C-alpha cells in the first residue's frame, strides 16, 4: 500500500475536475509520487474515505477537488484522531472556489484559464509543510447537537443563504457562480437578531451576515477577512449590521476587494472562541457546505496548529 491517498471529486467545478485530473495524474506519476487513488461519488463520502484512510495507515491525504471535499477530508482525518493533529494534508485545487488554497503562497490557486499544473505538482512533490489552525463548531438546538470542523471559514445569514443557492447553479463556477447566487438570494433573504460572545466582549444586534474566518477568502473571490492568518490561534470575525438590498449591493463590491473592513456598517474583531445565539434557527455553512440545519446556538473554537498542510 502506498503511504499517500489522493481523493478525487470528479464532479468538482461542475464536472470539469475529472478532465483536469487527466492532465494532473500523469505528472504526479512521472514525478515519482507513489499514491493510491479513490473517487467520491456523493456528498459527505470523503469524510468516511478519509477517516478510514487514517485508520488504514495512510500518512498523507491529498484532495483533488474544491473546498467542499477539502472540508470533508479534514473532518474525516480529525474524526479518526478525536480532533488531535494527525498526518499530512495536501490539495490540488480543481474546484470552483479553491478558497483554502489561497492561504498558501504557492501555485495551487490557478489564476488563468490554463493553469500551470506542472508548477502545482512540483510543489506537491517538494512536500514542504506547516501547521495550521482548524475551526471546530458545535451546533445545537433544544434536543440535539453536531460537530463540524472547518479549515477556511464559517458564515451565517446572507452568505450561507447565497451559498445554498450556489449549489443550484451548476452551469457556472467560481466567482460567477457565487455572484449569480447573491442576486438570487437578494430576492428573498432573512436578517437575524443575534447575540455574539467573544473572548473580551459581546455583540447584540440585527445582522445580515457573520463570518468567522480562519482564512481570508470565501465564495471564490470575496475577501471577507483580508488580514486573517491560519496559524495565529485566532479567528477574524466580520459582522455586518442588518442591511436591505441596496445596503448589501453597496457593501459587496467592498468585500470583493477586502476594503469593507473600514466600513462603519461592519465590525471586525479577533477571538479564539465565538458563540452565536439566536431565537430563530441559524443557517450556516462551513467551507461552503451546509452541514447542520435548525441550530439555535453555535459554539465555535479555534484548534491551534491542528493540521499539517503541504504548503
């Protein structure tokens, strides 16, 4: 058995990932990487695959996918170790958004229609690593709770609602898909009255969106926390006050540039723990995945330097 497992989601990027993989796989083989390959066939399958892979003794798991499968694999790896650091993780970013990969200064975030996959593969083969933080959320209602890990960000409100619509637009990818979802969400969205407890303060207000960020970018091009670091033991929190359609439309261009941090309608803060409570069910997503429906309380904490990433 090889020491490395590659988990391919052939349906990433509206099915384009399978074609891209045909170009990438030979480069990995030619470079001498000894790996086994498995493919996902449905939602959340990568969690089970990664958890079993760790139990079977694989030292490294590489996601050939987008952010959703990245999230699933990280959840599987951490479940196998009860949340403790385990093994090494890598990513070949062939999905729609590839936001997790944007946190690493190497050619894993292709910026052109024809990315330099040879450079991406060279980086994987070099194998340089660093430890990064991981977020953990315990979502609960009156009778149940669930745990989810995330690498990049958790967001609630408008962002989560738009992300939910994004999965209904398979003909688009990347920023175009998320922008289309934004306009679809503007037709009907909800504003939540929330209480947010941080390390050193509390916030109570009507909020359009809350983002608890470990990374800088969400939605394939929205720089929600432009100063965030994923190795400092802190979340970067963005809270947008209750806004109407015009307010959202005026704020979004700033978010795409990362200049919203100075907008008076936005609060930015850092905290190692964030607790969000609401009288109404909170829709939220982690790394682009809607993972728990109907929560009234989110208890979110940072797990410092919990994952070793090829970086």
